[in-house]
C-alpha cells in the first residue's frame, strides 16, 4: 500500500464512523448556544463556524443562539459604566441595556454572521425582538431569600419560532442574539443566552440542544474529582441542581427544561476544544455531558 493510501485510509474510516450519526440526524434541528472561550478565541471562533457550516451541509438544521458577557463588560468599561452583578446576573439599567443591545446585535452577532458567511450565503442575524421571536417578563434576583430588582433582565415567557423555521426551510443558519421584548412592547430585556437557547430548542422541537462552555462537562464530584458525568437523566439532573456551581446552574436548568419539553437530548460540551461540536455529534465516544429523558418519557 502506498504512503498516500496509508494517510487516506484513516480519513475514510472517520467518515464511515460518522455515517450512522449522519443518518440519524439528517433533517433534524440542532440549537447551539455559543459562549465561553469559543466566543473570544480567534481559532476557536473559526473552528466553530466551520462546524456549524459542516452540520448544515451534512443535512442538519443548525440554529445558533449567543450572548456576549465579556464583550458587554469590555464596552461598558470603555464607556466608563460599571458592571454590577447580583446573584450571578448583570444589573441592567436602561443605559446598560442600550449597550447590551448594541454589543449583541451590532458586534457579536455581526462577527459570527460574517464568519459563517465566509463559507457561502448562509447565516442570517436576528434578535429575540424580530418577528416577536421571544417575549420576556421581568426577572428578579434572589439574594439571601430577598427579591432584588436587577433592572432590564428578563425570562422568556413565550416563543414564536415561525421566522426561524422559515429561514431553516430556506437553507439558512439563523444566528440569534438573546434579547427579548415585553408583551406590551414597552421594554427590551437582556435574557440569559442559556435560557434563551433552551426555550428556542423546545419551541422548535429540536433534536438536540448543545451548550458550549469552558469546562469539560458536568463534574461528578467537583472539586474533589474531575470525572465528567457523560450521561444522566432529567430526574438525576434535578437532584444535582441545588449543589451545582452558580455558573453551571443556568446551563443545566436549560438542558433540563429543553428535555422536559420534548428535545431528545441536551449536551454541555467543552468549547475550548476545537471542533467540539463535530466530535460530540459524529463520533461514538462524544465529549461532554448528555442529558436524556427518563426511561419511557417521549421515547
């Protein structure tokens, strides 16, 4: 066998390993929450864009939802505005909300749309405000058992996914900023991107919700051990929620909500690994933590 055949054969094996997963996921909607290091590291950003375009060309229907915490904080610093957090949530004054909106829809989303569109006329940017995609109600923070006003922070109360479905049917990749309006149209709210992605995945009847983060997955016994739980049911996850680190709570609550609402699997994966999405969807091992329904639930 020639050297060229030797180097080509592993590529063929990799493609064949992906075949059952390609068959299983063909035509299915996948909602991906883009965040963490993958959002600020140039190489990881480029690899993320390649993965999402690959999914689209492999016959899946990817939807990207993003926040932009680091970028918002940087812009607030530049403007001399303080970043204040209560119970892990950004206190969002009307002035801060203007910055949030500008950074998410005008900077982070534009950059991501640009990266995806290097591969063809695929990505279309939206926010939760467009076509009433997401409606939000005011969220209050819980600080030591007290309800605290944190300004223009919202929880998703309704989703109208028609515009996203239309884009998917047209072969596009929707890229959605996690901002939403109130039902009375009076206020615009900053919505946690994990929460927004979970609500959208449920409304779309997605096959999978994938949440990119800066850890390998959900640890079984952190900080005593760095063993990652590779698979758990919604009931098992519910028992673990009260003991999770605050940063993991919205991610795992989102996974729980999505699977309870009919999404087949929800996965938390390490966005610091190049091509983490492809590794998770198209290999036998997968990486990260997968949340599945309890036995007998929406089989």
